[in-house]
C-alpha cells in the first residue's frame, strides 16, 4: 500500500512539474477576487518612479494572490505570488518556451513547465531550514521584486525573463534583518527534468534550475554551495536560472549580463512615446502598458513574431491581435524589434492570400509559422489586415516598406469588398470574439474596419503616387459603406438611438463603440449614453453584452478611444481614470487583461497596445494621413491645464506634441527633433492637419465636433 501511495504521489509531482497544456495557475491564485473587491480601497500604490507596489506586511485583507506575465525573445513566464491568511509567502513560477515545440504542434504547442518547490535551492539559516517565510513587500516595474523575512533574515527576490536566453531569472539576496549575525548556506537542488522524446517535435527537452553566484556564469555543471555570515552590511547574492534546452544542448550565459539587458530594454521604452498629464497614475499606466505591448516578441525560425501570451499563445500571430491591434502602435514607440516583427507578420499573412479571392485569409499563423488556424471561419480577417497594415505603413513613413505592404493591403480591401451584400455592408462568418457571442451574417465591426481601411489605403495610394483612380474609387467606396452602415446597423436598441451589432440583434453590445474609433460620429451621443449606462458599464469596464457579466477589456479600450475621439472628454476621462486605476492598482495588476471569466484575466499583450492607443488616437486624436502628415484632434480635459506626448517616433521623425490651455481654447505646439516646428491656437477638440516637413498647419476644421 505504501508503494502504491508513493507511486501516486510521484505521478502527481510529475504532472504538476510537467504540465504541457498551459495556462497553469495555482488554485490559490484565482483573480476572480478582482471582481469581488468593489468596496475596498485599492490594494496597490504607485511610487514616485511609477512602479506599482504592494505593502503586504500591513495588508489587512489576506489571503491575497495575483499573477503577472513577463516575456523575452525565448521565454515567457507567468509568476504567481501572494500571501496566506497568516502572511506567509506563496510563490509559483510557470514558464513557457515557445521555440521548444511539443506535439501536437499547434497553437498551444509550446513547452511549458512549473518550477515548484523541489526546484528551489535549500536555504539554511544558522543550521535550520528556512520556514514560515513572511512576505513584506512586492514591486512591479517590468520586473517583479519580492521582499520577505524569515529567521531574522530578509530575502529579496527579483524575477525577470532573459532577453536572449530560454530562461526565467531570479536574483536572490539575503541580508540580516534583526542586526544579529546569521550563518546562511545555499545548496543548489541540481533540478533536472527530461521530457518524452515522443512528445517533442525535436525529441526530448531538458529543464533545469541552475544556481550561480552574482558574478558567475550560468552553467549546468557549475553549481557550488554558497555560505556567508550575514552581519552588518554583508549580504549573499545568487541567481537561479529556470531554463530549458534541447537534449545535449549546452547552457552557458552570464546572469548579470541578462539582467542588464532587461534593464536596458525597459530604459529604452521609457525613452519613447512618453505621456505627460497632471494625472501621474495615467502616465504610469501607459508606461507599463508599453512594456507588455512590446515585450511579447519571440525570435522564431520564421523571424520575429509578436504574440498574445497568456500561457497559451506564443510563436504565433493573429490578424486582430497583431495586424489590427498592435502593429499600428509600433511606429509611435519606435521599438526596432516591434517594427521588424510587424513587417514580418504582414509578410507571413501575405504569403497565404489566395490570388483568386476564393478563400478568406487565415485567422492566425501558428507554430513558428509552420501552420495556420482558421477555426472561426472568416472573422473579417482581410479587413483586419488591411486596416492595420495601411495605418502602419502611413505611420512608419517608409516608402520602401509601404511598397512591400501594398499588395497585401489591396488584397485585404478587394477581398472585403467582394463580401459586400445587397444592402452594401460586409459579410463575415464571425468577428474578433470568434462566436463567443452572436454576430450574424454581417456585423458592425467588419464593416467599420473595411471603411477605415478604405480611407487609409486612399491616403497611401496618394503617397505612393499610384493611379489616381485607386484613391478616388476607395474614397467613393468608403462613403457608400458609411451610408450602408447607418442604413443597416443604425437602430433604436433598448431605448437608445445607436447601433444593432448585426441585423437581428436586439440587445446592447460593447462593440457599438467601433464606429466612433473610425470617425463615424452620426450616432455618437446616444451610443455613448448606451455605453455608459448600467446596461453595459460595470466596475470592470464594459460588459460584452447587456444582461451578462462577461467582460473583455478590448471592448472597453475601443470604447474609451472612441469616446475621447468624439470629444466626450469629461465623462470619458472619468471612465478611463476608473478603469486604469482598477487595472493598475486594484486586485489584478498592472496591465489590461483579456477577459473574465474566460482565461482568468490573462495579461495578453495586445490589450496593452490598445490601452496605449486610447491616448495616441483618442486623447490626442492622431490619425495618419501620409508619410509625414497626420490629422491631430486633441481633447484637453477641463480639469487639466496641459498635456503632452513626448518622443513620438512615427512618420519618420522624432517629435513632441504639447497642448496648453489658452483663454477659451488650447495652444498646440509641435517640436521636431527638439526644435520648434510651429504652434497655433485652436478650439479644444478642433482638427488640424500637421505636416512634419513644413512649418505650417493646414487647418481642416477650426470648430470642435459637437
């Protein structure tokens, strides 16, 4: 009987260590608590450097648990952390290695592993094992720093993904916390696990937890024990690398160098596209969102690929998450890896376009580009591609890159127009939510994306000096489609003169906000009233559909962007502030999430890109119209005297936009490469056309929209 119980125990230990179907979150790490804690003050605070902090030592509402995702080019990690009822530290490390492929080699085919207690070095203090470790403090700033205490010793852990190695790193520092001398010893676990050769695309993989001192090199065969006498300022620091490799592959790299690379990456992002407003919380939320939006890029056999993450989606690209949501942001950030993967993702999809237009574009390319997925039918993927690629090409401001993208954009436009029905709107089998909610045979989203793509492609045709008939035709198609959207989808729904999401729809949907994000404002007032009504708005943002408690953050982020673009400054700012504070400082921090209850609020990267676009396209109203030109429609809230976007890297320039309140209007100043281009006074919410190659503004609309 004992042998039976031992065998069962070994099986479950193996199963917990080697779960190949992520995501995996411990039972104690259910972020559903975020939905329940409505009346409690925010658990987290913001420090002066813009990092999110949790004062666990003085938290009166335990137990508590959370998880955060962090990514490098070869590894992603979901680290779950928290405190028990008695304040004991809970810590779990889930790693994903996207380039180590498992069978079946599909969307979720990345090697995943949970590094549990057996992988940890044994720490003894004065000859006794470390027990009853009490968590004191946590900090999130693109790395996770945890402070805890046990047996008179303070323990600092800093966790971060490596940039160029398949590893999650953990730097551990031990110090005396009670002014007494303590003799500590750290004994490596020599943890090693091998996967089944039959399950790996490239055979067996080995997983290791490797220990190195602060100055050493991570190597499998060099894991000495460390001892130190902690007294006064003396401390002991070592690294743990949670890594994976193909069988027989050597593992050797500098832990310290990898930490420096991660810090350099974070510093690079802090130096571009900086939001400056009187609300430091919004500024910090955008800074952190840039990290999650940019870090989830993986160096695959088919080039760089941005991916959603969340424990499931790696080494793969989607027409919505990447082509539509994220890629149009990268020119503004100017992150080189982001720009490279954007063009790579558009290229990979372009290679799968059917010249005869008889097949829709696939929804995703998976397994490092070796396969594809189209399980939800035509989601309007051609429109998603054309919308994102055209906006990206204009904002990137590179003529050669735009020429490379041109054929794919035209395919997406022409395929979408071929789906036009007798009412003049665009048909698709489903939409971005892939049949989770009804979308009929034609939906508002696909038609709106096609409308915007037509306008962007007309601008692009003019920049590339294509046949003038192309831009004229596409502008005419856009005008006809706008009229058809009003005719087919415009309706009175639940008492609001807004949109029905599909012709048979009779309940309010979050996606009624989409026309506002593409400049269709004919029903803006009633649509906003419906969005902010109790039927849709909740403590966690918008319900996906009235009458249910399901929310997807992408719907809220589209709505906030659209509301600001219409000039709904004050109420939109109130909703944005509430939403951003809840995501940044509430129960599940610090990023926007995918959904609830599906997925346990994964920190998908594209949602963070959408959060940043709330400011670039909503608050500042930037709409690309050429390689060096854009429409600017700033919306300065009544309670703010000024706002700015600094170090924008788009349109082939590096420039700032500075908005100041002035008498009854606002003053707009543009600085290019540190030098003043021109400034002008306009009405708040008015639109101007900015040309970065000329010292003038071409006014489009002096008065703000109603």
